[in-house]
């Protein structure tokens, strides 16, 4: 619903308020749904990216998706795709993100996009609702879409934040993937240690969600259902860029679940995919060979 052109800019050492010289720069079509679609396709899923696109620079999105073997079905609008800056400090590896909000939608555009999504949901096994929503799109938009997609037999996943996350959980999707910061916002409290994080994740499950997955950055990831909780510690890798890692985890887990995997295998797939994504430059996401090499190294711990 709110794709972007992600401009990854690397400087040798970022100086706040001072002169910074760019050592490298690249533009990639981005947005969380684009990342999920590309990653899922690289993991072998037949994937379609559905939503909004803009006429001025939207071909960058369709070209990236088509090159990855992803089908597209967009509502094309006047104007340009928003540009997000990913500023990478070459010395520390830290990434500073500067994201624009996107163009404001009319009520008619919001309704038309919803119908576009539902047409694909009727012939799809799973739907991932993810990312920010543009101005003019209500906070319960994902909840509405999930409710209608579930009604036609589609397995739904949600990766959003704030009010969009809270409203979406009310629609009871199959899977929800907050990061720790988003989970703390949802719970209304700080979460220290795996025990408190697991307790907050179980609150999501008790609300009717089947799988709650919490990504914790360099610490690993925790997956919780009504019956079990599994923790995947971080893999020892050389992380080049963490942009899109969470999206790749969602793609990995949903691709696994759609193939009949249990919670452990799905978490193993998502963790390896996310780690492989961290080892690529810019917003290229995972390479299949790297993913395959990492998958067997994922450790699962019952909690």
C-alpha cells in the first residue's frame, strides 16, 4: 500500500551536523511488501505483489519484482513513489532510516485497492499485510482486509506497528510478527528478558492469533503458539545490512507454513532467511545459496 524507492547511502564514518562524503549509493525498489514478495519468491514460492504504484518512477518497482519472478497487480496512480533514505555508517555498520509518508489517498482509491487485494486473496493460499499505510488510509485497513481474506479461506499474516498492529490483531490473523519495540508499544510496558517477551507474545495468542513471532535483532527471534514457545538465537554471521531482515523472516515463515511445516521448521526457515538477508549489500535481500548454508546452523530452544 505504500511502496518506496530505498536509497542506500554509505559514508565512511557519519558525522552528525558535519560534512559527510558518500562512498557508495544505490537505489532499490522497496517497501515491506515488496521485500516479502521478493524473498518468498527466492525461497521458491509463487508470489504476487498487490497494491498501489505511481506512474512517474513506479517501473523501478515492477522491474525489481519481475526480475525476481514475482507477479504484480497494481492500482496505478498519478505522481511518484516516495523515496526513503537508508544512511549506512561504514565504520559502525549502523543504519539511520529517513522515511517519507507517501501521497494522500482518496476514499475511492482506498476502496479500489481493497477490492484489488481481495481479488488476489480469493485465488491465493496466503496473504501478508505489511508495512506503513499512506495518508488517507485508515488504521483499521489491514484489519478489514484480513477479515475479508480469511472469509475466502486465505491464511493471513500481519507485520505492522502502532494502531495498525493493534487493530489488525483484532481481526485474528494466523501470524503476527512484531519486533521487540513494536511489542512493547502494544503491551504498554518495557520488556526485559525472554520471559517478559514471551508473556507479551502469549497475550497476542490469547487474543486469537495462532502464531506470534517476535524479532529481537541481534538477539534472535521467539515464536509462540498456544502450545509451545521456541527461541532461535542469533547466528554468527558478518552482517552487512539489516534492512529487510524482518520482512525476509516473515517471507520464510509463511513460505514454510504454506508447505506444511511445523512451528520449529518455520522458525528455522525464517531465521536462516533473515540472516542471509543481513549478509547482502543494500536492499538486495537473501541469496538462496547463503540461506541453504545457514539453515542447518539454526538452533531451536524450547521456552
